[in-house]
């Protein structure tokens, strides 16, 4: 947790709404057993910066209303920021993502396959280890980070839980958003370097 804590800026707060702020969003949806999480980041001066996030925990016997939680928050972000991409695992999000796409949000499937999980996990691991991610303080997100372990495979590191009951959904959403933010930031740098 020392590496995570080293990335926390106690003066950083969730980003105020501005159409000038470009956000990349990761979504980890769940209805019953896991949490659902939406994490928005931006890319500033070669660093990923946590902009906004929300995590919902379902109550036993009452599945989450994905449209009333994830959908409502994504619409709010889309109305108040320049959202460039919303990455999501299509497993629980097929119907909602179609509606949000029709409403104009840039929805992009990011299935949680082994190569995808490894790419996003390895990227987040490197961002944290090299302090190239800036986080605002948040106990719930820190708790999700504390429940993560890095599992090594032949392809690299992959995020996993220490125990099945632990919640890590905020970190999964952060990893998706961070990977896309780095990709978009790298593409922008290459375009600017060409001029």
C-alpha cells in the first residue's frame, strides 16, 4: 500500500465540471455480489489523474439498478465534461451501453479477457510504481486497492482479489480508464511531435 499512498495528493479533489476537461471512463458493472464502479481519469502532463469516481455496493436481496446508478452517473459526466471514451465489460452492460451509445456517449466494449486484463493491470501497476498517477484521497477506493494482489503470468501482471468476498471493482474500473488515458495521451503526443 506504500506505493498506492505515494500517489495520493492530499490537496487533490474530485474535478469540478468543465466541458474543457477530457475524461476517459472505466466501468465495472455488477448487479448482486460485487460492487459496481465508475472511475473517470484525465491525462495531464504525462500523468493519469483521478478526476471522479463512484462505487455502489448492492444490498442483499436488492440487485443494483444499473441505469439508476451507473447510467445516471455516466449521463451526468457526459453532460458536464468532454468524455472521450467509456470502457466497459459487456457482460452486464449490453442493454445499458446500447442506450447510452444512442444518447451520444462514446461507449467502447473492453471484455475482461486474459490479454485485456493483463494489459490494464500491467499499465496500472507501472503507473503506481513510477508515481505516474495522481489520486485524490478516498477510503473506499483505497480499500479496493488493499484487496488487490498482482498475479504474474507469462504475459505480465494481472489484478486479482486476495479473497473472493473482497471488493476490487474500483481498481478494475481505474485500470481500464488509465490504460485508455495512456493510449490516448501517447497518440496525442505522437501527433503533436509530427508538427
